[in-house]
C-alpha cells in the first residue's frame, strides 16, 4: 500500500490470507510508528505478527525495494497528492515510474482517486510502462475513480555482438 498513513487497509489485506507478504509505506514516521504500535497491540507480539506485514518509512517516488518484487500496488489518494503538487506532471510521473519499477511483469497498480480521467489517463498513458490502463467511477462513492494500470513486460536488454 502506497501512502498508507494510518489506514487499516494493509492489515486487512494481510488478514484475508490471500497475500503472503504485504508492505505498506508512507513518508510519515509518525504514521508508520502508529501502524507498528497498533499491529503490536493487536497481536501481543510484534515480531511474530509482522513477519508477512511490514510498515516502512519511505518516499513512494523513490523506494529502497528491488525491481519487479511486487505483484500489485494500491493507493488511496497518493496519486492525487502528487497531482496537487507544484510540477504535478513531474511528481506524478516519478510516482508512476517507481510503481512500474516495483511491479513484476503483469503486475497491477490500483489507484483510487478524486482526479478525473481527463487528467490521469493522459499522464499515465504517456509513460511506456503500462500494457493497459482502465478507469471506472467508483460504484459506491460519487466523484471517486478507480484507475487500474497493468505493468507491461520488460524487454530483455539487447546484447552486443561479441
């Protein structure tokens, strides 16, 4: 989960049992500390309970994770935050590029956003990372859009003749 804040989403996804590992990141040390404390209080033993659920402080535009290590990513408003910044196309491009770097081929990024398709789709479609982009109005929240971007296959590096 990108920009998790104090949302329970990552813990809920992990509790479903469908995901072996869930990583939630946020740039706020305070939010991540609160997440870790809540998880420890729920479980009684933080080490055992956080094995497959990690909360990390980092900037979603430049993370410490290796390439292609995640099958999916979700954000609820982080793309909006990038789009509201000065130089929004640059900031949102950094975010989208980092998400694409982290996703394995065919991996999916789901972004819940208040930004309309007329803003988001041209930006995301200008980047070469996506095999497909889809958007739909959220079924139960007026003015909220769901964006789904599927990571394109990485092309193997060209080999130089020997």
